[in-house]
């Protein structure tokens, strides 16, 4: 019987176990450059089969929160090199999650104080995180976006391609495209945020066009075996909505089957919330989604996420419903989570007050067993 602790190959990446650290925004990268302590943070957690970094902006325009890292400037690449070197020295594997937030941003974070961009000029009913000059932080409503002109979209695809190449230059084992949680690619996918009437709006095929073009560009640049993607079929995060997500995401995974990707990362339910959250008239069928991917020829490892504890994760892998399970907040508070899961040891409780921004407190100081 397959267990969480068995090795697996995901595309070109050989993993020591089937436990992944989910991407977790921590807002500790001033000027979008990973801080030296970030290398320690990830190296502490390198016993995970795979570390997925916090979401990392592909461009200044793609930034949506204060003090989150980027991959579009030389000093950012150098900062990430420290991280990948530390993780590899500790025996771990690490990929970075490539991110364009789209409309989930604020004017103060955009180039020249401009409006965030989106498929359509519809303000997201959500908040972003700003840090003030005195170091205090707060969540504030997002700014009104402008609709992207169709002529701008090839440039955004190019930004993804460049960021993927920068990730490899920085020493990452691969990349994960963030196509989930109501950010730019997800905004194009969903009817609630995409009201376009051109080649990128209307039909499911058109709404998925940007995702397909991004995946084509990245896989051509760094290889499909080092490329992965994250999707969240029903999450309401960041005002994401679609009245009929099952056919939409069935089409998406059928398109993803074109490439021998490393893995497909699926957020089940509402991100950080109910696993049985529903959009549309019927519960989402995740087993049918994976079956559709397999029928289309998809070979990537299937990663699942959202609310998994040890028992749920062990069952998902043992029963063949998942190849890899990603854990989020548990990894914040338990750098040795893999050992604790293996030993069935108690977990440290996390401190929500130190999740976003701050110092080493609540970042590097959680105790390990013994």
C-alpha cells in the first residue's frame, strides 16, 4: 500500500516523500527581495518532499500585497539563490509559485500608482495587505481595476516566460503557475470576473485561452517536467465565482493533459475554509475531474490541498485519490511536520498574529521535536 512517506517522481523532480508544503504568503520580503532569513525558513522545512514557495510576482504589475517577493529583477533572483542553495544543502526540493494578482491589488503597489489590471473593469470585493511607514500593517479594500487591452496579453505571457527562466537561473527545481484563488489567470477563467467579448471572453475555450498560452510559453522555455499548476475549481477566494465550474475545469484539465507536467495542484473546496463548499447547482466532483484528466492522457502527479490532516492525507494516498498532499498552516508552526506526521506526534499551534509581516518571531522560532 502506498503511503505518505514513499518517494515519488513528479515530472523531472524526484521527491523523497509525498508531503508538500503549500505556498504560504508571509509578507517578509521588503522591496520584493527575499530576506536572508527566508533561506533559513525554507531550509528548516526541507524534509518535505516538495517545498512550494510563497506566491512570487512575475512583474511589478503582478504585485498585489506589501512585501511579497518577485522574480523580475536581478536582486530578486540573487535573493532566491540563497534560498534554493540552503534548501538543496538540506536535501530538499523546491519550486516557486509564479503569480500575477490581476485585480487583487492596490494603486499604491502598482507602477506609477496606476490601476490594477483585470480581464474586465470589475472591482474585486476583497482586501489586500499594506504595510505603512511605521511598520504597521493592515488589510484594505482593493482598488478599482482597468480592463486589459487584448494587445497587452502577449506581454503578460512573456512576463510568465521570463519569470520561469529566472526561477531556473535562481536554482529552483521547477515552477508552479498560480491559476487559483481569484488571481489573474483565475479571473480570466471565471464568468463572474470575465465579461469580455473578444477572443479571451465568453466561451469556456476563450476564457481558458490565457492559461493555455501561459502554459505553452513556460513549458517551451523550461520543459514540462519542471512545470506545474495550481487550480481551485470552486473557491470564493478574492471574489472568485462561476455558476458552472464543473465543465469549466474539466476543459481546463483536458488542456493541461497536452503536456507531461510535474503535477496538477487542486484546492478542494473554499481555500482555507469548507472542503465541501459549492458553487453552482451541484457539488463539485473532484474524482470526475481527475478521471477527465486521465482520459485526456494526463500523466502528472495529482496534488490535493485544503484542510488535510494526517488521517485524511493517509487515506487519500492509500486509496489512490491523490499522489501528493499539500499542507499549509501546519508547516508554518511545524518545521519538522514530516517527522511529526510519521511519528503521529502532537503539532505545535500556529500564531495567526505573526502570519503576515514582522520579524523572525513566528517565522523561524517554532520548536521541533526534541
